[in-house]
């Protein structure tokens, strides 16, 4: 008798233990009555997906409103995931106008996230919630549509034009929802209310919603890989990044199949991403389904030569010089989570070498990222533009189709087609290999090809990057124009003006690389004006043979200096070179216009 009593007590303890393990924390969720939903309610509540009204009340029999269903789906999709906070804000910034017009102020961020993730379009949200419809109770067939959208199966479902449903009440399911219901039933996301009825127009309760959400979450099986961009290669459609654990990962991204968001907007080219940007790769199981990235905007960017470092258990500092020979130094304190890259690879504070070239990103007076590169490196590509600025720059399109502006050192060594040359002789389209010393161009090896293009003038663009387009009869050929030294002949006469060209004129272009150096036109000959200009020198660029002047009316003019130009000292009458002209000098120049730029053929230095 005693053994039977002990056995009965043990059984009771085991039963009570099972009930306590699976019992919901909510007093109104009876573990027996809701045995089919008890675990799911507890799980969804613990994850913050579907919360109770208070600590004791879940209200399992309450119907779910349409707008609440979208809120819950947004959470399953990731709006409450750790690390998504910035993306959630970006989603709202991008779609705020659309969601604010829906009339559900406290739901706007999560509704915007659904559109951001591509689960709902703005128009779909409007049609589902307009006119207060979001307060309507969610029907079971509507839940099927939402679940299909959530798990990313809508394109597949839309291909099912002849769904087959065995429910006796299938005629009550709207035609547009039948394929959605069939998918959910076959995938086990939703069952019928009985073996014979789906009950499409029955409202979904909160207990039922907890079950549906867990099933969808398990099917999605979302994981997030977060980090910082190391490299973007648009040729191989790949992104290399350092994840939050310091591991280097590479993902292949076909933007035609995998949505990519950058600062909340869709992008079609990975070139828009930059080194150091934040990135998140979202997977469903092992399948990459979404990539999102945010530009890291620093308060300031500082570059210089790595001089030294110092560290204590709590603080790390770096000291840099503006140039290798500079005696001035500046010290910067690293943030605790400062990211360091050495030669595009993740690195540590100790991996940086003295005299390497550093780029520091500063936020709140702390260094948040450091990119360290060797003192000297080599890059190859094609010249895509020249930038006449202080200092002057050369834009190069690299092998991965990205373009980078590099500053020119004061004394650049140039070889072009195996001959010593000047920077001003380089042309857009030249293939170049450049040596960078502390990220400034110190050496250029360029090659070009020459060809003749004959046809009729289709277009002439007069701008900072002038070009001409000629129709050869089989295709249109667009070429850049070397504005500083182009030769223009109209009916055989030299020094003609570009404004004398007419669309439809017969043209013969001499082209080096992709730059026109000579235009021969059959049209009416014109005369060329020669004018005198007086101004104060702002800048002299000996690389590009260019002078920037402030003239009498206060405006700025830029003139190129012909290689054969005569330069005289107005006081001594002695010949001078372009490098003799200094900032602040007053000069007078005799110039001619080729239609694109002013070119000096004679300069007299009048003094300060």
C-alpha cells in the first residue's frame, strides 16, 4: 500500500513538473485548455514578439487586428533584432511620408520596416490599412497571405494559378487568396479549423497568432552576420567584410536576386558601398536573402604618417605627422571599439608600422577606425578625368570599376609610351600604373593608342569635362577633348574656334586613348580673337600648365599656358619659367580661346 502511495505521489510530481515547465507566465492562459499554444505563447512573449497586456494577462481569445498582425510580422522579420536599431530608423526615414499617411502613429517604424525589407510595398500597406481598415479583425485567409509574404514565398505562390484545396468551405476563400492558403497548409504553417473546414473568415485569436508566428519564425530561421566592409568587387559581385568576431568573410551578392539596401535605398551596383561601411548579411537558413549597409559618417577624417603610439590598460593613442619630413605632430585617442585595417586586412594596434600612411575616422574626438597602408604602393587603371584644384588631382578608374581621386605630388615623374613626359601630356583614356607615396601620385607610367575617327558631328559638350560625339555611320563614338592643347582646323585653317562647329559637320578626329587631340572639319572658316587679360595669381599648377587668376571684377578665371608661351619678368625683361610665377603676382597675359579654355601665348610678370 505504501509503495502504491509513493508511486502515485511520484507520478503526480512528474505531471506537476511537466505542467510547470510548459506553463505560461500569464494567469489567463490555462496550461490544459491551451496546451496547443502554451509553449508558443511563452516563447513569443519572452522574445518580445507578442506581449501580454500586463504581467498576468495575455487575453488568448482576443482577436488580432490587421495592423497588430503587421506589427508582429515586422518583429519576426527582424525589426526588434539586436543590431537592427539603426536600420529600423533608416527604414522610417526612407518611408516616413508613406507610413505617416496611414493613420497609425505608434506603428509607423515597424510598418516602414516591412516596406524596407520588401515584404510589403507602400501601396499594399495603404490598401490593407486605409480608411481605418487596420482596426478590423484579421481573418484566417488574410493571415495566410501575410505568412506567405513573411517567409518570402509570394513569387512562388503567384505562379500557382490552379490551387487545389480539399476543404469543404474552400469556395468561401477569396480566389486571390486560395494559392496562399494552399501553400500555408502544405508547408504546415496553418491547419484547418477541423479536418474538413479551413474557416477562412474566422478571426485569428492572439493564442492562434502566437502559434502561427512561431511556425513562420522556424521556417525562416533568420540569422544575422554584421561587420564592416573591407572590399567591394563589382566584377565578381562580392563584398568582403570583417564580422563582429573579427573574422573575414566574403559574400557573393547578385543584386538581381538579393535585395541590397544602402542607407535605406535600393542599389543596383555594389560600387556604392565604401570601405568601413557597416554591413549586415541576413540569411534564411543557409540562403542569403538580404543585405543592408550604412555609411559610417565620421565627424572628420585625418591622414598622415604614423609616428608613434602609446598605451595604458585603459587608453590607446597614435601620433601622426602631416608628411614624412614634417616636425609637427598630432596625437589622437582611440575609441574602445576602434576598427583597424592594415593593407585592407583586419589588424590590431600592434600590427601598424611606423612611417605607414594612416587614415583616421574621428567621432566625438575619438578615433573609430584606422586604415593603415604601406608608405608606397602601386595601382593600375585608366585615367577618367583631371581635376584642376589646389592641389590638382587625377581620377583613375581601377580594375574593379571604382574611381578614385589621387593628389599629384609636386614633382611627378611621368613616362608616356616609354618617353619622358609631363603630367599635362597625359590624356583621358590612357592606361596607367601609378606609384603612390603616402597616397599621392609620385610616378606615372602611361600608355596610349592612337586612331582616326571619321564621321559627322552628333554632339558637342562644353563643360569641365568636354567631349565630342561623332556618328561613323555604324555607331556613335564619344571622345573626351584635351582642352589645353587641342588643334582645331576648319577647312584647313588652324586656330579655329569650337563654337564654329555645327551638328552634321563632317569631322575627322585624331584620338589618343579616348581623347581627341585634333579635329578637322569641313565647314565655313572663321577668325580667332586674341585678347589681353590682367589678374592676380591665386594658384600655379606646373603639372597641368595652368594658372588661376582673380581679375578686376573679382571673378576667377583659369587659363592654360601654351608650352611655347613667352614668359618675361616685366622689371628685368628677362625670360622666366612658369614656376617663377608665384601666388600674389600680378600678370598680364595675351590669350587665345579654343572654345573650351583660355590659353596664354605670352605672359609678363608685373610683380606683387
